[in-house]
C-alpha cells in the first residue's frame, strides 16, 4: 500500500498538513502565552510603580514628621533657654536695684552726716551767740536794777506794764505773721494748682441782668394795631401776660417791661407771633399767649435736660429738671444763674476728681446749690431755704442738701463736697467780669470800706482802689509801730468780713512809713 506512489504522496501531504496545523497551533499558543506574559509584566510594573509611589509618600511623611518633631524639640529648647535668660536678666535687674538702693542709702547717710555736721556747727555758733547775748543781758539787767532802785513803786509798776504791753504786742504780731505764713505754705501748694487747673478747664458766658425786652416791628403802623380800638388789644395782652407793653416814639420798636424774665419771654414769643400773623384781637392774643406758655414749658424742660446730660447727671426727678431749666431765665448780679450753676458743677467735679471724691455727686451738688433762685420770686424765703426744701421734697442725698444749706456759710459743711462747692461758687462769682452790680451799691461798698478803716486809731487816711478789691490804709508812724500795724490789718480784715457782703476777695494793705524832708538852699 505504501509502495503505491499515490498513497505515499497522500501520506506526505497529510504529514505536511499536520505539521503546518501543529505549527499554527503551537504559534497561537506561544503568542497567547507571550501576550499573557507581557500583560503580567506590565501589571507587575504598574503594581511596582504604585508600591514605589506609596512607599515614597510614606517615607516623605515620616521625614516630615521627624522634621516637625525635631523643630518642636528645638523650639521647646529655645523657649527653655529664653526663660533661663529672662530669669538671669531679672536677677541682674534685681541686683542692680539692690545696688541702686544701697547707693541711695549711702548718699542719704552722707547727706545726713553732712547735715548733722552743719547742725552741730550752727548750734555751736548759736551757743556762742547766746553766751554773748547772755553776758550783754546780764549787764543790761544790772544797769536796769540800778535804775529801778531809784524809781518809786508806781513808776516801777508803770515801767513793768509798759514793757509787758510792748512784749505782748510784738509776740501777737509775730504769731499772726507766723500763722498766716504757715497757712499759706500749707494751703497754696495744693489749692493753687487745684483751683487754677479747674478754672482753666471751665468757662461760662455772662448775661447782663435786665428788666426790659425790646421787640422790633416791621413798620410803625403795627403799633396802632397792637394798641387796638380804644386800647383793648394792649389791655388784653398786658392782663394775659402780666407784662407792661411800652409803646413810645421810638421808630419800629416796642418794649416789654417786667421783673419776671419767664413771663417777659412768654410775652415776647406771643407778640412776635402776633406780628407775624397780622391778626391782632383779644381772642387771637389769648390763643398766642397759651401757645407761647406751652412752648416755654417745653423749652424750660429741654434746658434742664441739656444741663444734666452735659454734666453726666442721671436719675433726677422730672419736676426738679424743669426747675433747673427755669434758672436760665434768672440772673444774679448780671450773671445767668443756670450758666453759673453749670460752671460751679464743672469746677466742683474737677476739684473732687483731683481729691479722689465722688465727681458725679460733686457735680450734682454744684448744679443744685442755687436751685432756690429759680422760684424765689414765687415762694417766700431765701434761696438757700427754698433750695433745701426742694431737694428734701424730691429726696436728694444729705450731701446735696447740706451743700445747699452751707454754701453761704449759714450752716457748717458736713462733707468735703460741700466745701468744694462753696469754693467753686466763690470762684465763679469772683472771677473778673463774672458779675456786675448797680452803681449805687458799688459806691456804697467803697464808702463803707473807707469808713471801716478810718474808724480805727492811728489811721491817717484810706483809699479804696482796684474797683473795691483793695483798701490801702496810711497810718501815722508815730502812733503805731510795725507790730501794731500788722494787728490793725488783721482787725480791719475781720471787720470787713463781718459787716460787708462782696464777691471775691478784698485785699487790706496797711502802709506805715516815715519821711524826712530837707531843702538845701
């Protein structure tokens, strides 16, 4: 069968085909394995890269953590070192302070030793001088004894009395001088700075006291309309306001006259509105006066509120606030009472703050010290009595009530604040230009000053100068000694305080001099 060539060819062909098929199958299997191997290699490479990246991050994190820990450790060490350095610096400073104290103590001891040496030297000189004075005194006494031995009993008594009188006069004058100097030295150091600073930091405007108000008219024809038919308009206006309406020949002007400034202001407001409205008859006048009264009440309340708020005062009775506002329309010696009270409150507060006292309470007492003047024309009694009654009625503190009662010296002050308010009141009233007074009162005060001084023995003549703020007394040198002149100034000062009322201070100057004149021919 194999020997058949055809069969042999067929077998060969089958073998060849089988080899080809086997080759193809083997190649496919090899390619598949190769592809799988490549995929596995790529996956291994990717996994390796991921693992390397993760490992890298972990290493970096560990490195950062180590670096952070190292930095914290270094900072902690630096803080400890700084604390140690600071402690050492504090120890050095303490040592320097101790050394400075020791140096200061040594300096004080040296100064004390020098002072003691000086004192010893002075004492030695004093003792030597006393020895000389004693020797001189013994000699004089021996001479005096010889002289007295020749005197009668009456002459000796007169001599002793005259000597005692001269000695007591001298001692009295010396005591007055020493007392004044001591008081000035103790008081001026604190009071000057305190008062001057308070005055410099506070100021108030001055309003001149008057009893008339001028109202400008648009034309003179308005005067006839104000008077009305048979004077009914002017009579109605005066009866409703309580103010005299003066119409004279002065062009385009009428005058409102009355002692009550509030009623005068109500009349001015009503008249201004009537002039602007143009309709002037009794019914319209009554309407305008009522509106003016309402407006005045509101204005008074606002003025009172502005005063207490500007001073930082709170919790005050509404009625008392309105009375404070009324003080704006009251004057005393030309000084507006509300402005004066605000100024006193500011001065009192400043001085109280310097002395560590209650500043708000001092301002409250200063503002209310003249509250009685707001209604003293309506209620009987002095403004002090009225003020005490008002503040008691509205339950103010005892410090405020005592301040009002004592600010003119009627009663004794029971607190430092009362004394400060009295001082602030005197400062506000006495500063130049604060108050004015009538010419009659002014001349009477000057005459009374000269009269008080001239009634004393030994006075030659007297001059009241500096607008009554100083009185100069010329004394006879042969009638009074220097010591007696010192006593005379004190006596005149006391008499002025007891007999006169005046704002501020009056300086008493006693002049004793001897003049000898010769003419060369």
